[in-house]
C-alpha cells in the first residue's frame, strides 16, 4: 500500500509531517514516498512536469496487489471553488489533489478512466466534524481521502462523478518546427541548473543524430552535444538527453540557468545542419 506525496510545502514547516501523520493515523500500514516538497511555491507547471517524471516509476497496483495513490498538492486556489478531485488512471494508479492542471502531463502518458469530486465529508479528516481549513486541504481532505483509498475504499465512494473531459489542464509547451529550424522552450530547471526543454524523445534523437546543430539562447550559442555529463569539457554549455528523453542543456561544473539567466518559458533557437 503506497502513498506518494508531491508538494510545494518545503521541509522547514511541519506541513509535510502533518500529512504523514494524518495518512498513518487512518492507514497505519501505508508506505509513504516523498517524491519532492521543494517545488517553487504555486508552481503548477513545474509541478505537473515533476509529477510526470515520477509517475512511471511508481509501483503498479497490479503487481503489488494493493492501491498506489499519489497526493499532489500545489494549490494556489485552495479555499476557492476549484474542485478537489481523485481519479483512477489507465495504469491503475490513483491521483488525489486539486483540479488545477497538475494532472496535465500525467493525462498524456496515463489517461484517467474515472474521476470524482471529493465532496463526501465522511472521508475527510475526522469525518469532516472539525470543518475544513481554507488553507490546508492537504491535511483536511487530500491526505485522509488517500488513506481511505489505501484501506480499500472504492473511488466512487469518496465523491460524486466528474466528466474526464472537464478536468482542468494547463497548456503544454510544444516546439515549433519549420524545416530544419526549431523554436523550443525551457519547461523545467532542475536542482543543478540544467534546462529541460519541450523537445521530446523522437526529436531529441534526431538532433543527436544530425551532423551538427546550431543552438542559441539569446546571443549565447550552444552547439556541443554530449551523451553524459562526464563527456562535457569543464565550464562548457552542452546539449544532452536527460533521463526523461527530452533534450536538455547543462553547464559542466556550473549552473546553466544562472549562467544564461534562463527562466522557464524562455525560447531556444535550434538549426539542424544537414552537413558539417
């Protein structure tokens, strides 16, 4: 029985620990995985990407014989009329969290099959008897619902049905291609300052198979390609295929994001050369 947590709560406050406590108070045999709690505050886009990267590596309920629940809470709309939801995906994994687009990338790789709005208070903290905080649905709704699901409560019991098509999605960035010219975008910046782009695996393979490329962010050229960090010369900007299969930019012995003053959404120009 697995509950995976992904939040922007940080670790200096007790919020994550409180969610652990609520889950274990209801489902004491649950195993809790902390995917990350260090995402940028209110960073729904980067949270959606982080969730997509972690999702394929969570256990499959068909293999474990027990529920696998992910509670993802990046929730600038907490306390508003945004829906609190849970849904079962094609893999059998279950997502619990706000309906604000956090599921967007997951919906691409593991489409939802059944969704509910979490409006049955008997599955909230203390059966909803204490009321619900306007600022901490992670404690009062999402964690207890996840724990009840881990204990075997069926998804339809915890809320009224929602149309899959009605689930909110954020706009996913996509590279724009005109012949051998590509306009890409940074979609994530990791802890090391590496820039992950929206260039997916197929186009990444093409870029690395080409005789040469000419890439740039602003006036800074990035033309060198490597397959591993160790192949890059010190203090050199290089393209590499990241662990998700997307094209990414690194700075050996440095921080590419700081060096390039790059932010999420910045454009990258790439020309694929047909010959050296």
